[in-house]
C-alpha cells in the first residue's frame, strides 16, 4: 500500500510537470510563495467592493494566466483591500464596483477576430459605463497591442516616434513605399511577431503571399532607425521603476534586439538627460502603468529619443549581475534553475513593479472616497 501511494504521488507530480512544464511550475511556486507571504487569503470577502475577475475558457488560457492572477490577488491584499473572486464570463453583472483583471491574448476573443484587443476594449468600456472602476482602464486597454491607435495618439500628443504610415491595402503599401529599408508591422501583435525588415523591393513583393500579411487587413510601414540597441523603460504613476538596454553584439547589420537573438542586456546606465522627457511623454498618455520601448537614431544619446511602442501589459527582463548571463541573456532564460533562475526572478521582479500600479489604482479610489465625504 505504501509503495502504491508513493507511486501515485510521483505519477501525479510527473503529470503536473509534463502538463505545465518545469518553468511554469517554478513561476507558480514563486507566485504562491508571495501570495502566502502577503496573507492574501485573509482578505477574501464575499461582500467586498473589489472584484478580481478570473476567467479561463480553456486549459491553455489557464496556464498563461494563473501565475499573474495569483500575483494580482497578492497586489490587492498588500493594499489591505478586501476582494471577491469572480469566475466565469458574466462580469457584466456588476455595478459600482472596482474590477481588476489581467490581460492575455485570446482569453475573451471568443470569435477569434483579427483585433483581439477589441474584446477587452468592449468589456472595459461597458463596465465603466456601468459605473465600475476598472483596472486596467478602458483608456489603458486602447494602447494594448493596438498599434494604429497608439501611433495616432503619439502624433496627436506630440510624442516623438518613427515616421509611420498606415495602410488598409497591401498593394497600396507596395506602390507607395519605394525607399528602403523600412519596417512593416501588423497592428495587433507583440514582440517581433508580425514585424518585417524590408531591405529591398524584391523582398517586399514576396510578402504578398506571407501568411501573416494575408491574415491581416491593415499594415504599418515604419521608418527604420539606424540602431544596434534600444531600451525598455517601465513607469508607474509617472515614475521610472525599471529599465534595461538590449544591445546587439553584431554592429554591422540591423536586426531586432530581442534577447532570443543573442543580445546583451545592460541594467546599469540610464541617460539622465532624457529622464524628464520620457516621463513627460508617458504622462501625456494618461495611463497608470506601462512600458516604453525606445531608441536613438545612430545610437546617438545626445539626440532626442524615439518612442517605438507603449503597452500597459508587458514582460520584463529581471535584473541580474552575472556577466556571463548578461552577455547571453537569452541562453540564461532557458536554463532550468530554481534558486536564481530566470523564471523565479521574473516573477519576483514583476511582483515588485506591478504591485505599485495596483497601489496607485487604490490610492486614487480612496482619494475620491475622501472627497465625497
């Protein structure tokens, strides 16, 4: 009997590790440890005004969301706020509540439309019309993986960004874009997905039959800056809370600075002469928390930076000091370590940053309550 129970336990954990994968398991354990440290279960209350929306239409969405949902519950608890968990799609039944949730692609895109961010836009807009206060807000959701709106707002608000032209017809793009190189981006994407480095007309013509191009109905043609490095800067309530450089080792040719392509990560130097410029640009957007990707033409830090993108939902590279890992950050991400692993530090650093966004959310809510009194 003892052997049988032991065998079953081992089989169960093997199933869990195979089903979730080890890296996700590390993230879950780290998030749960932070949850326990915050005594988050003590703040759960059925009559709370704060609703945490958990919705998993399938197992894939559960895997993608569960770590960050555990952290969201933790953030609310750290603010000494009571909360109720709402499971399921019927979040629209609430009025006059504070509703918080995490964003993930396709979680509520039930009809699999091209603009997957539109589903969140619809839900947050309607919830706010029902006098709920929503985190993230409708205004913030409008910037999430929604590049046409984002660049239109950059132009309207005077935020410096690479020259960008929007097309609703790919043949028109081919006819009009005759100066190379330039970038093509699709409106609803993240990372380097849907980004094409167009170096000449021959390559441009081959994109007519590219599956990503065919799946989209709008396209952005964007000036390609001459850069070999860029920055990610995270801001909360107008304060820079995290930043790092991504630097390509090969300076002879242009390529994306993603760590998956072998870039070096640098957490030390910050261009202080542009701090206020960056904060001012962020404040124009009227969002609580977000990440800027930005760079300098010809890598010349004496010139004004270009803002490439902003997003209210983002990933970070956690700060490390090991020079070997810094020089090959992408390889370190893949290592299956526990103490000092990418996945553990990723969750811990994300927790330290995003809890500030939730704290600012409740700061404004409580200030409004005091004004009413």
